[in-house]
């Protein structure tokens, strides 16, 4: 009977560890769109040079914003050429990097409780939930952001190899740690901080005092050399004035604390308060375990991982505080860094409870379990919010995907360049980057864009209607409804043309409620078939009455005109 109970417990634990991973995979599978976004378009010229055999090291070395992303560029290039730049492969790689990070944290935790009890499993299940948390939804769905997961993995791995009790000699362990720090340094700028964070772990390695001094000197020389190499031809496009930030200390503090609190709550003021509690808790644990660090070696790796998160947050604050705390709250990509601090607190909290449970107060265990339950509940709520936010943005991304496919027919109009309703601007605010990138992808044969599309002005079936737009002084609103008859995949966008032009100056998203259309056509597919868009007179060269609306039928490669107008 006992073996059966043990097997059941193992299966339950395995399921609890597996649930966050399965949920994340389902989330990415449902919401991912195979289309480059924002910074990814800057990689297109790199791919073309590789395809033409004209690539040089300088192309990988070139700055991206303030970062040298040499290793992410190499990794993304390999994946792009293996998959014809299927973005979903990069998303899978991000999940894989996060998985390796969790394995590294699990290994670190196993050093302090090899025969894991319930408290140990609670800490690691919570760590697993944090690593794969949907609160990082921006990074999970943006292939370019694998650099964040790579840096986290490198930092945790560097600490891991230094503190793990294995058969490797200190020299080999230090060499491996240096390799991880080097990769992190040339993945994101904050990766340089991993060198500093790893110093205490390196100094804790066994050896004579002289050997430790030599290791420290060599390590610092490697760090200085890495910084020197990093600074070669370093001319960032956006420079930060430290002096101006010092003149606004409250703004800086608010941003920093909001950044730390953003994985828990995303509300101005409240995020900063939560961040303050998180930061104060970390300082307490550093003080508690740092008093007798030789007796608390198992706490050292978590202190260092938390320190890396804090220093990285300070680094991000220095570069972004000028945008205000709202930017720290709304940018979910930064939570991938902040989550490391929460993981450190979860593990340090477990050690604190384990060290006091038998000597001071057994209530510590219940308090820890209660806080863990609260954190899990918060993560569930945040995950639901992430799903809702991502779901509302999905149609716009799908519309942008269709927009990209039809880019050869989109005019360089003011609407497509600057309108907040432009489907091109979903791909990048710098729409010229999208156009140049699309041309490159077409030349190297990675993407198929619509060509030789037939224009059907008088279709036999009804594809929708364009309501006659009311004339205004400076602007007017075009509206109507659109469907693809007998096609399960309904149109995501409507395209607008003027006169007899076989090109389009604007788009509209097909996403408004239309229960009347669904009732008339007797199908729930048409519940959101209406569309509307605000247009400006300056976009038009001729009368508004000559506006025409079209939908694209991918099956027959046709633009079909909507009736009315």
C-alpha cells in the first residue's frame, strides 16, 4: 500500500510542476502570430547579407539601441535560416531557455534539501509558476525577446556551477562561469552585471587564501576586459543623462520600485508600494543570512540571483526612468528580470522557515504557506488579466499579418504611416522598416506576399456593404460590414481605395458587434462583422463619394469590392 501512496504523491507533484509549463505552451500556441514585430524588422538586412554571403562580424557586433546583442543575433539567425524565419520557433526557444533556467534553480534548491519535503516542493512549485508566469506575455509572444531569457539562464547557470558540489575543479567551474557571464554580457547590456554578482560565489570556492586572491584578480581582469571590448565603437543612439536623473530622485525611486512590484500588481502607486515591500524583504534576508554567511552557504546563490535582479532593475531604471513609472508598469517585458527577485525571496523564505521552525516558532511555516498561497492566487489573477489583454490585441495582430501579406498593394499614405488605426503600425511604428524588411524577405524567398491579385468589382455573392460616409468639415467616418461567404476564416481587415486605383490608402478592422448580420445570414461566424474607421480629408485626393471598400479572398487570390458607398 505504501509504494502506491508514494507513486501517487510523485504523480501529483509531477502534475503540479507540469501545469505551468502546459498552460504557457497552450497560451503561446493560441496567441502567437507568425509575423515579425518592431525590433525584429531590423534583423532583415542581416539575414540578407548572410544569404548573399556578405556578412561580417561587424554586422553582429553593431549596437542595437544601447545593447550588443551578438549572441541573440547569432541564435535568431540560425533559427531563421532553419525555419525560413518562422517566429514560432523563436517562441519555442524562449520557452526552452526558461525551462533550462527552472532546471538550474531546481538543482540549486536540491543542494539544501536533497530529500525534498513538502515545504521544499512548495518553494520549487512556486518557482516554476514564476518562471513560466504569463505576466511576461509580451516576451512570450515576441521572438526577439529571447535575449531576456538567455541572460537569466546565463546568470543562474554561472551561480550554479560555482556553488554546486561536483567533481569539477575550481578552475573548470570558474571557466564555465566566466563563459556564461561572457554570453550574458553580449546578449543584453545588463548581462555585464553578472560578472559582479558572481564574485561572492567564486570567492566561496574551496582553496587557499592566495589562490582566492589570484582568482579574484583574474576574474576582475576578465570583467574589465569584457567591458573594454564592449566599449569599442560604442555610440548609443539614445543617451541617458545621469545628472538629470539625480535631479529627480522621487521619479527614479518610483520607477525602480514599480519595476520590482510589476510582476505582482500593475497599478500606479500600488506597484511602487509592493516593490518597496519586496525590496525591504530582500534586504532583510541579505542581513539575516549575511551575518553568518559561512553557516548559511545554501542561501548564497539566492542572494546573488536576487542581487542580479536588483542591479538589473537599477540599470533599467537609469535608462528608462525618464519615461515615468507608468512605462515600468505597462512594459511586461521587464517582469522577466523582476521575477528573479521574487524567486530569490521564495527560496530564501524557505531557508528562513527551515532554520527557525524547530527553534523559535512553528508558525513561520504556516505564515510561509499562507504567503505562498496568496502569491499563487495573485499570479492566477495576473494570468487571467494577461490572457484578456492578449486576447483583445490578437485581432489587431491578425489584421497586421494580413496587412503584411498585402503590402504590395498598400500606398505610402499618411494613414498607413501615422494613423493609430494603421495595420502597418502594429508591426512597427516605423512603417518604412516594415516595407524595407518585407522587400528583403521577398528577395530571399522567405515570405510569400500577394501578387497579381484580381480585383472583382461586382461579385455575385454579397461580401458586405460600405455605408455612405457622412461628410464632415475635417474628417469623416467610413463604416460598414464585411464577410467571406462560405469561408470559416473571416476577414480581419477591410481595405479602402479611391476611384479606380488598384491600391489602398487605408484599412479598417473587422471587429465590431453585428448580431443583426449574424441573424440575417444565419451564422454565428458573423457576430463581429462590422467595421469603422476615422479618416482625414488630407488623405484623399478626390471626392469622398468615390471611396471603395474591399476584402481579400485568399482562396481565389482576389480583392472583392463591398457593395454600397
